[in-house]
């Protein structure tokens, strides 16, 4: 079964608002579609967190940071795409919808939604986790237990960052549905 995209849901919400309710699903379907997108993203987050965790076991200085940045750049882009919030997807919208999307993004306060995810943006996100990163790098030099702790911290950091981004995307999607319903 194919899941409706967020923009199909918005179209259905607009049709409901315009009085055409014959083909519109109940509003709870919109929430279900958002929840399904979040579930798919959470699976992706776990996979990418495992890659980051494995990279932290490689004894090359800086390799884990390189992998973390690469993993997060791809993860943020994939999560944005799942919710229909990449810059390319937003640009294809009508000017009115595009304005609604940017209004929803501003309401949530995200710096990663609707933007091209660059290395600099990811590094800024990682800097916010500075203490965790310092512990992870220091722990790597303690045989076995330190490497396990470093892997666990790496997994947890990517999982936490990814989850925060999914929550922001969900907020934008729900805000967009409310804004569309009210216009």
C-alpha cells in the first residue's frame, strides 16, 4: 500500500476546506501518514547510528568525525525528503504553499529543514554536542572498555540528533496541516 505524501494530504485538506469532502480521508489519516513517515525515519536513524558506532571503533584519528558528518548530512537530507521538506521539493510548490512551509519552519525554529544540508551546518550541530564528542574521543584510547563506550556514545549521539530532527519535521508537517486548514 502506498502512503500519501504530505502534499497529497495538504491537497486533501484544501479540498475539505473548499467543501469537496467526497474523496477526503478523515483528518486522523494525516496524522497516521506523519507517524508512518516518522517510523520510516527512525528505522533509518538506527541504521545510520550503527554505521557511526562502527566507525568509532576504527583507530584512525578523525575518521569517526568524518563518518559522523557524512552520515548526518545524508540522514538529514533523507529525513527532509521523507517529509517532503527538501529545498527541491519546496521549490516545486505553488508560491502560496511555499510561503506556508517557510512559515511552519520558522514557527518550529529549525535550521535544517528546507535548506541544503552542508558540512558546516552538520558541524554546527555536532558542536552543540561538544562535551559528548570530547568524552567519545578520550574514551577511544582506553583499551576495550573505552572503545565500547566510544561506540555507545557515537550511536547515542547520532540517534539523538536524528530523533530531534524527526520531531522538528513532524512539528512542521502538523503546523502545515493546521495552517492549510485555516486558510
